[in-house]
DNA sequence: TTGAAAGCGCTAACAC
DNA sequence: GTGTTAGCGCTTTCAA
């Protein structure tokens, strides 16, 4: 069907290896011969079969990326940054969304490994990564982003300063006079959610009140219910800290214009256009992707040093909602 | 390094072919033998080398997706839908962002083809796709989404009803009493931008005024400049039609709370939370991705019928900004 | 039910 | 400079 090197060699009247040399830009080919080969390539519409090349060389020039959901702006930004670095390094990106399901994460990683990706960047959904052991031992490096791997796996990680960001957010609300500060977070089995809860708690100290905390997978209904319950308390919250971008938006809808101190973890588009503007603790998804990818490519180029653990700073952006008084 | 079928065969005391049969679930293997093989596979941590398999079989079980930018919510939604279908079909997704650069689109397609993807889904950046001819001839089907291919290429397409949506938007503003309706759109060399401009123009008829139209790659500065120019006219616009999601958001910022009729093409998160809510013509990015992917897989399973051209409906969602009177 | 041999398209190692 | 040979790990074909 498609022409092969052999076909090109035949057409150009040279040996197969000469075609290979031309295709790969190897030195030591007579310019005239090379020209003849190039002409045959053009004429036959030849393009190198990468599968064969990969099989022979052992490197696929492909990186696998497992995230939670490409349709989530945070992970979309991360993906784009990973892709950017990957392209520069001459590699391609295989990617897949786990949808927060450990089984799917595992399935994706397995599939990527069967395709012999050179390396992996994983935003884990589960917390048992023992299945990665053989792959790591076989020399496929992995970098974990956003969340660390389960116990027993010593790999590079790139995480945001989740606890610090939450502390800063709550501290900011405290500084503006709030004493009853509620938190809506994702299920604490998710690393980032647990870290942010820890930061929230430590910033509140004595003021901590478990009735002002709701941690579970958010839907419009659960958020509404949780908020209503809290607002019906004897001393209701005057401010709210939301544990991720989706929660912030859902909470804004549930609040329906009710005036209340609010700081959300994660920045989101249009946060500045709402009134009041929404104060957020901004992460840097693109930075996270870039750093993770660069770390991976350093490993791929032979860096065998001890595993690195990068913590990315977060940034509080005051826009109004976090500066309301109680 | 990694164990091969040969290693497994040796360990299990069978021939290589028997291992192959077990790995691929082919019938006609003695259960006891199969068990022995499985045990050896487990013990050695064997996993099939897909590159070798691909080389032999000719099919990669991989689909290539070229979009404009994963970090754009529209394309992120499309990607996720494509991924969904792809996974169900047992394939993997290679994807890349063209960043609206024809050269990069071409490069990505080339690279994907060199990896022998089974099929392609392309949101084109350029309008010359003659380079795809050899790939199509070699039997790699392609589906174009969001925008059609350049002239001379007869492939399946999945497009939104861009002109119809624009007409509906402008008609809606007219019905609410507006007569001076401006349009901000992307550069008309982009298919969707041109189509939406055509719809705008045809809905306006005699009311069309070229001074109320600005079509160019949007940046905060250009949008601000264009709007200021229009608003300084003797009879300034009382309403605005924006040609895509990014433009809508940028225009909202530039307007800075100024009360003005507004309908944007593309829905966006939080459009309902602004005040007034932003009326939009919503596309269905996930539907587009799904339909394109399904079309591709129908081709892959042998459907050789004439090329299909799906047009997806759009939906006007009134939220307030499009219902303001002049 | 099992196995031996050939070969997918390419690159590495070595002649010439 | 150029060509020959071997073999990457698998599936296909055919034989036992």
C-alpha cells in the first residue's frame, strides 16, 4: 500500500540503507545521490513508518499524560503547557482523562506503557500506584503533578502550595473581620482537598467549627444543601472559602447574589467581571504542566538523581468578594 | 530490558506462538497450558509491545486530533468528547494544538500520519489541505470539524450552523428594537468568522453599516479601540454581536459595565451570573466532537459511502443582555 | 492443540 | 560513499 524505504531505494536505484541515511539526515551521502533519493521520495509520496523505527530504536518519542478531565480549564491549561514542552522536545503527546476514576487512570497508564511511551505525567485519581512499579523499574520515568502518588512510590512531584494558599485565604478573611468562615471542599480523599482543609483549619485555630465545613464531591444540589444548612445555624457564616474552581462557581450560583465574604481556590475566567469581583487563590496550571514536563525530559535525558519535589507558589488575588466586611 | 514473548515462552516452556495465542485470547489453547503461560506473564511482568504489533498488523488503534488550542473551552469540550468515543472503540488519542498556525497544523498531521494513525479529526487552521491528498489516498480517513477543508478535498465535515446562528442573534436584537447593531468578529479568513459575518449581514439587510463592523484577530487593545471608534460615531450602536466566546468576554471587559444590547456567539461559563446575564448563541462542542468521532469510526469500519456533511444546530439562550431595549 | 518459519519496515553494525 | 546483513517483537501462514 504505502511505499517503503525499499520501494524508494528501488526507484532511486540505490540501496535501502542509503535511503535511510537521506531520510535521517545522516552525513556521508553524495549530494547527487541524496538528491536522487529525495526526488524518489517526493514522487512516491513516501513517509517514514514510525512504528518500525520505534521497534528498532526502542524509543517512541511519545509522552503519556493522564489528567482528570481535559474539559476542566485547570487541566486544559496544564495539558497545553505539557504539549508545548513536548513539541519542542520533538515528541508527541498521548493523553487521556481519568474522570477521577482510579481504574481508568490505571487502564490509561497501562495502555500508554504498552505503547512504550518514553515517560509519563500523571495526575493521579487513585492512591495505589504499586502497578507502576514494573514500569518504573523498566526505565519509564513518571512525574506526578497536582497530587502525589500513593505510598511506596518515590517519583518526582510538582504540587501547588495547597495548605499555604488555604491559610492565606482564611487569614485574609480573618483580617477583614470575619470570624465565622465556612469551607466547601471536595471529598477529602482527594489530596488537594485534604491539604486545603488542613490549611483552613490551621488558620482558624480556635475558631474552627466542624459545622461550617462540608467536604464532598460537589454537585449543584449538595452545594445548595450544605450552604442552606450552614446559613440556618444560630451563628451562620459571614464568609465562605471554596476548595476549587468548580465549587466556587457552583457556590456563586447557589448564593444567588447573597452578599457574603468569598474566596475561592483556583482562578477562573470572568472572576473579575462579577460584582463584586471574586477574590481567589490562583494556581498556575500552565506552570505546573511546564515544570512537570521539563522535569520529565530531564529524566529522559539521563538525569538519575534523587526524586525531586517541586512546590509551586499560589497567589491571592483580591477582587472584592474577599474584602467584604461581615 | 523488558521481557518479550520469547522470554515468556521460554519461562513457560512453550513456543512463542502459544504465548501470542494466550495474550490475544485466541481459541485453541489447552487451559492448563494457558494457565502456565499466564503465570509466567505475571511473574515476568510482561506486557505486549504495541509497536511490534502495529508494525505487523498495520493498524495502530490510534486516532489523531488536531485542534486550535486545548486550553480554549470550546476545543477542550470537543477533545473530551472525541476522547470518550475513541476509548469506547478501544483506540488511543494523539492530539495537538495548531495555535491557528497552518504550518503547525500541517506538521501535526504529518507527524500523526508518520505514526500511522488510523484516522484523523482536524480543526483546520489553514485553507490548503492538498498535503492531505496522499494520506487520504493511502487509506487514512479524515473528518474535518468546526471548519471545512480547503478547496479540492472531499472529506466528511461537521460544522455548526454559523450563519443561521448569527442571523438568529441579530434578528433577536432587531426584534428588541435595536437598529444600530455592531459586530466584532475574528479575522474573516477564518471560516466560522466569515460565516457569522454573512449571517449578520443578511439579517441586517438595509440596516447594514460597514462602520459598525470590525473583523480581526482579537486582543484586549483592538477590541477596545474598535468599540471606542464605533461608540464615537454620530449614531453609535445600541447593541453588539460578538463573533466568538473570547471576543464576548473581551468586549464585556472593554465595555466595563456600560449598558448595551449584547449577544455573543458561543456559550461560556458564568454567562448566567453576570448582570445582566449574557444572551448567547450556544454551540455544542461535545456534540461536534462526538459526531466527528463517530463518523470517523464508521469510515474505519469500512463505510466507503460519499462524504457526509453534518450541520449542527445552534441555540439562542436569552439571559438578559440580548433583551435590553436600545 | 501446538510449533517453526517468514516477514512487517526500519536502524545498527559492519563490510566494501 | 555505499551496500549487506541481522534483528527489533510481534502476527501470519502453514505444517505437524
